[in-house]
């Protein structure tokens, strides 16, 4: 901006005659509470005694290269613009200026102050802003290195060795020659290795030691050697333990000792041969799970652990094929047929099937007993929906088993997805919260001896991240469920395969049918409007990722990403997904309360939301709880321990539905005696109409009507559907693509010896 | 015993009536006419009971009854014949009049009483056959823990199983005046109520001669109708009762000189009744119909509704007993109450109710409810958006206001609802009877709401 000579003169006079007082009145103390680096830049000028040592806050000075000239070069006037009088420039005689502090110096000083105070995170924000400046700020590099070094010391002292190691890597990257770096690196590495060993993570400990030796070779023979000797000794002891257990026939114990041995020191002499010999005798598979099995499931259930392990403990009489488009049923017990239309399903048993211990021939009566038991109240496997469709079970003249239905069933085989008790490839050997083990059944007919694992151990982890870590370090060879937000932690590659399950699970809130308030459909609609399902799904669960098949749904039926002629989904995409609208929800809550009051019930806004103890349900329900409270409902969260039933003390229950065969599963969910409780007259009408469908095309249309009734009446509050993934090490062979459950085709699995990487 | 009835007045030919006082040439005054009752007792042989109870109990009861009822009963008690013992003890509800010995059927009533071993002691059960009308009363039951109490409880059962006669003297719109038989006969304790607590009456029309004496002939029962005493304790021969009926119009016939309008007592029972719902015409079981009871008013508040569940594939719902003998049951399908009927649980083991096929109406109702819900949501969403737009305008937040206005414009069109209502109009018009008029009425109400919403321009509120 061109300068006005009159103004310059006037300013000079002002500075000379009126003194600094006048100028000072224009300088207001900094009132900004923002960190300095975020404020508008300014420089600071200190005047001489004649000007009462005034400190002026001025707009950044126009200095060549943003460098304050040497005293000898300070001649003439310094042009300034006071921050508080923007737009007016003044000239100050260089002679009156005793000190100039540029904005960069001020920011740096404040950053160093933060470092001294131990407020490292704040200091880095200052440093980052300075690093973005050109030309480079003088003293910044040293300041950052000092900061890092100081923080490394602080982290080390506080026992945060992981953090210290990360900072060391950063410092080393900035200045590998920095004094004291090698000593610090050694100390932190050794301390970290010590804690990794204590955690049992020998692979990480070995990696730390090898990194240290590589970076600072002088440690090879000193500190690193000391640790390596310790590890070798430990591995040798485990080798001896393995041999002892093997000799004593304690194969599982020997397996565990051998695994630890190789994990501790893979290169131990004889180690690999011994482990291979043992593995040949007793292949063992460890699986990391989040939801452990508490007890063997008595009947079909949506519980994750029951669905997973059900296939180990019992082979269903009828099974649907895996993959995206193969929904046809078959039976490993014999031949399935539907000779009289859809009124009955016939199973002709193969000859010579054996079961139980000691083994005996499986007879048709054994199967009949199982099916009748499932239809008999007060038996452990009683399934009310099954009881309502089954007219009877009989043994035909040729020994075939006939399940006769009250009404024709388009997918009658799906009702036969029931297991004979104890008739599975594995039996439950031990169930504890931290570890559940299954051992192979000698009498089981379905698998070739010596192929599938002799034992499967399911180890429980608090979340998928911990399970993935265990997978990486070799503690387990599979993880049964990867939370969507943890999918980024692992991907298919040379070492691991990440696979998707065939069908999405539909997350819903099940209203307790015995709670009067939840019988009000207006309230259920209010609850739906109150939940920001899109946000919980996209941000809370998928953490911004886009995964095909994961989406908000308008009803309890899954929306399949592919067209499937064998297995109709019945999802009606024309049904509007009700939007998130808490204001509308509040209005509907008030309407529902009025309706409840008029029906002589005592309206209460307190609801208990129960959910299974696993991370996805926990995150979802915490969010749902907050959102329901925003519309005036008081929510009490209740976590149901793994393996336990929800009981009666809840109003809403978070559940993930497996709609494997919707034509049948809608009865279990929505039909009379189904999970959702009372079946309305309209729903029953829709279900009966579905039952009369002659083919898949008709069934699809009628399922869509079921979907529309469910979306209108909300017997369950639909949330979203999630596509789930599992991961496994390449040493596990024969795992099918897109299985329905983890252990599908377990009979074809083969587990190779997994030797930890050096 | 299974009874099949439809909602109509049925004429049942029953036993040949012998008349209330067949041996009298002139009728005795109604209030002075005692009951002639035959009591047949069966006692199960049980080590816990006194060894001679089977012999002693009839004698004991015959001796104790006059102390309670005075001269109103002329009771003859005896042990049940051998062939009746097992049915009395184990299937009392299934005993028929034909199984009773002819000698027992000479008076006004036969009461069967059995004492059998129960889960926690003994089970005393009694049931009465009224010989005048040929109708069985409910079975009354008493669980007895101690053998020593059996005689006392047997007396209670005997008194409770008794179904008194009353004559319908006067019929008003919703009440009747009744005159109790034998009420004027001397009683030892004048304070005792004339009829057991909880007893209700069912109206029965029997033939009489010109002098009022009952003559043999068929009786007319009036189904789904009970007379409930308006006072809890009846202490005079004349009393009033309210008419609870599932029928429309005048349910009790006018006075006629050769017809006695009798009211026969019904005792509260601990037994349930299976209500079987069938489709008119096809007799196919009706599934998914809810059966509930409308409980009586309590402390001035309307009674609650107790649901007994929905009928299964067999069309059956079990109605349990309550403290009151009569329960008013509601049969609902969807939101519609299709029938409202009084019923005494335990009076029949199973009753059948035939109803018209309601499925076409339900389809329309379900569709209308969906439209109604969606309209309510639209109203709420519209009002909320208008409020938000106003709030945004007040703070000069034009960007936010524009965004909200866009959301307002994008709300589902009311025209689509009106089109759907037009579709449902056709379906509703195809219905018949009251279902048609009710659905058309409902549809009209919803259309009015939709048209009002359409006429209201939400933008005009801004």
C-alpha cells in the first residue's frame, strides 16, 4: 500500500512528542485463547528507554528472508503496522528499536515451554505449524529433536515402552547420529523385549532383538546375546516338556508345549522335526473367538457361538450348500426327497451309519425320536415353530423317515436342519470362559480319519483386534469374526486369508413380548425414528469403510447382494427405510404414552436394553441408548454374559438374526410361538399365504408381503445388516469360500504345522 | 362333554319332564316348594381316609344338610352304584344323564359327589344334573390336604354344586326380577345367604299347565345369556339380576300362561372351557383370532382386558375360570371385535363358535392401518420441519432454512396415499355386512385426514 508522507511525518512527531503513551493505548493485550500458532501472525518490537521500553505488537515485518538485520545494518526507519490499527502504517526509527521477536520465534518459544511442561502433544502442534513455513525456522530442528528425546525419557520412565520405541524410530529417522540415541534405543528395545517375553509374545521379542542387533551390531554379543540365550534355554526346556508329554501320550499338552517352543525359538535344534511328528499324530487347531460357547446348543438359535459350534457338535439332518447361489439342501445321512409335493420330506438313511460310544448302527427310530423331541414341549430341544408345522414323523415300509407337515412346505428340508444329539464330528471336551475345546468323535461317520484336526481349541479374546494379534503371533490359526472396524488390521495375502460369510446377519431390536408398553406399535415406530441407524452403521461400526452388503434395512429379512433362485430373500426394496428423525420420534413417544394410558396400562418411559457381551452389540447399543434418551426414553443397558439367555428382564434385546432360509426362518422369528412373541393376525395371514407358495418366484413375492407387514407393524425393530468376515492362516486348508458357518465342511479341513517365522 | 352351539336361540329336546311336583294335584307355592335331591357318593379306597368313609359320608351329609338349608332340600343320600363309581371319581365331567340309575332320577336333581386321592391329599368334586331342565351344572372342586377335613369339604362341595331354581317374574331392558324357589321354607340360620356366593343363572323356558305346574316337554335354553344377581348376598326370595347376553334384541320371551320362564343356577367352577372357532360354512378352524376377557369394572374404573392368546391351527383357545362365574369374552381379529359373549368357564368342556370368514376384512384393515401410520408420521415430520424452518429463519440461517424447505418438499406426496386409499375402497366395497360398513367408515375417516393434509399447504405456515 502506498504510504502517505503526511502520515509518516505525523507519526514521527507523535512518537517523538507524545511519546509511546498514545501508541500504547492502541495496543490491547492478547485476548485470544487460541494457541499462538493458530492466531493471526504478528511480530513483537521492543522500543528503547526513551519510549518507556514499550513492546509493540505489529503485523509481520517485511524483512528480507524473514531475518532481523544485524545491528550494523539497522539504518533508517522500520516500517510497521500495529495489529490493533490495521491498515495504518507507521515508521519507527531503527535506533529506537532494541529488540525484534519474529512470530516464528514466539511460536517456537511457546512450543519449548510446552515441552518443559511435559505437554508434548500440544508442542507438536506448534512444531508442525512451524515446519510448514518457508524459509525454515532457525532452531526448529534442534527443538523438535530435543522434544522427542525428552518425551522418550518421559515415556520410558512411565513404563510406556511401545510409545518410547515409536518416538525413537521418529528421532532416528530425523537424526540417526544424535547423541545418546544408540543407548536409548538399546535400553528401550531390551525393556520392550522383556515385556513381550512376559506377555508370551516371543515372536515380537525376537524381532526387537534382531532389529537392535542389526542397527547397533555391537549389541549382538552383549545385551542381545544375553536375551537370546535366555530364549534358547526356555525353548530347550519346552522341547523336553514336549518329549515328556509325547511319551506319556498327553498329545494336547505336548502340542501346546511344542507350539510354545517354536514360538520361543523357532530355530531350536530338533524342534521342527519333533513338532512335525507330533502334528502328524495329533493335528490341533486353535481358533480365536470373541463369543465363547457356554454350553452345547440344544436347538437352532441365532446366538453367534451356537451357530458357529453347532456344526461341530451336531451334523444337521439337512444342510444347505455354501456359496452365494447354492441354497439346495442335501443330507449327509442319506437321500432327501419330497415324494408327495411339499406335504412331507423323506429321508432314506444310508446303510451302516454308526453313532454314539460305543458305536452302534444309527436307526430310523433314532432320527424319529430326535424330531419328535423337538416338537414336544418341555424337552430341551423344543422348538415351538417346528411343533406347529409338524403333523407327525413316521418310519415307512422301507425304513425311510417321513416328516409330515400340517401344511405343505416349499422348503420342508429346512425344517430338518436339526442335529442328532451328540452326533457331530466333534464333542465338547471342556468349556471354560477363556477356552473351549472340542475333540474329534471316533465314531463319527462324516470325516476321513486323520484329515481334520484331532482337536479344536477356541480361545476367547476381548475383541477382534486382540484375536488378530493372536493370529499374527501364532497363538491361534483362525479368528471367527473380524469386527468391521478391525478389517483394516488384516487382509488376505501370503500369510492369511480373510473370507466373508455367505449370508449377512440382520441386526434388530426384539421387543419383549411380555412387556405391555412395547406391544404399542406407535412406540416401536418412535424407537425406529429415534435411532440414527445410518450413522451408527457407517461411522460407529464400519468406521467410514464401505463394505458391500452392509446397509440399513427396512425389515428383518436380509437384502441379498445377489439374485438367488434357490433361496428367496423376500426383501422388498420398495419399502421405505424410515429416516432418522428424533423430533418425530419424540412426538410419537408422546402419542404412544397417551395410547398406553388410555388402555389402562401404566405408561413408563424406562426401558431396559439388553445385548450380548460382544463388541459390535456393545458399540451399537451404547449409541442406541444415547439416541433413545434424546427422545425422552430412559434406557438402562444390560449386558448379557456370553452363553447366557436374555431371560425376562429386558424391554428390548439386540439380536443378530441368521435368516438362512427365510421361507422357514420367518416362522421362527415372526410366526406363532416365534422369537418375536405374539404373531398378529395380519402377519399370520401373510405367513399362511407364503406357506401356500408353489414355487420360489411366488414365495419371493409372498415373502415381500411378510416384509411389508413386518415393516409396518414392527414386531422387531430393524436396524441394519452386516456382512461378517473371518480370517485364517494359510496352514489351514480346505476352508470353503463364503461358508454359511465357520466350521462348514470341517470334515474336509486339514491343518498343516505352522512354524513361526524366524 | 362337548357342546356345539352357534349364536342363536336353540331348542333342545331334553329329558322327559316329570314336573316339579308331579305327585301334587295342586301346585304348591313356588317359595314353599322344596327340592327333592338324590345324592350319589363315591369314595376312592385310600389308606389315608377313614376306612368306613364310603359308608359314613352319605349318612353324614344327609344329616348335616338340614342344619344348613333347613327344609328347602329333601335329600336322599346313598353310595353310588358300582358302575358309576369310577366315572364319578375320575371323569365326572363326562358322566351323562343316561348313565344314572332310573331310581335316582325321580326328584328334581341328582348330585354326584366323589372323593379321590389328589396330588397333595384329596380331591372332592361334585356335579349336579337338574332333572327339570336336563341341564348339568359346572363341576365344583375342593382340594383337601387332611383326611379329617374331607367330610366338611364334601358338604361345601355339595352345597356349591347345587343349582337353585328361580322364576323370572319381570323383564326390563337389562334386568330381570327373579323369585327363588323354596326361599320361604324354614332355615336354621336366617343369616345364611339363600344361594351360594357367585352363583349366576341361565334362563330356560319350560312348558307349564295353566296353573303354572311344569309339564313334560322340551325346554328352550337361551344361549350366550346369563342372569347375574345385582346383590352379592341374596337374602329374600325376590331379587334382581342383570342380563348379560351376546345376543341382540329381547332375549327372554314374553310371559305366557303355559310357559314357565325359569332361571337355573350355575355355580362358579375351577375348570376351563376350550373355545373352538370355526368358519361358517366350511367349518374350518379359524387361526389367529384372539380371545380375551373383558374384566368387570373395579372401583369405578373400566375393567382391563385379559388376553388368553390367539387360536392355533386347531382354532382353539382355552378360557380359564375366574372369581366370577361369568366371563365376558371378546373375539378379536386384527383390531376388530367380532363377538362379545358371556361364558361360564367349566360349564362345558368345549364350545364351538362359528364366525364368518374375516380374512378379506383383515387385509383391508391392515392396509388402512399402514396408511394411517404413514399419514401420522407425515403430519409429525411436516410439523417438525415447519418449526425448524421457522427457527432457522429467526436466526437468519438461510442455508439451513433452504435445506429444510427442500426436505419438506421431498416428503412423500399425499396423492400417493389417496391413490392407495382408492385401491382399498374397491376392496372394502367387496366386503359384506357390518365389515363392509366399518371398513368404509374407517377408510372415509382416513381419506378425510389425507385430504385435509393435502389441502394444507405447509409452506403457508412459514
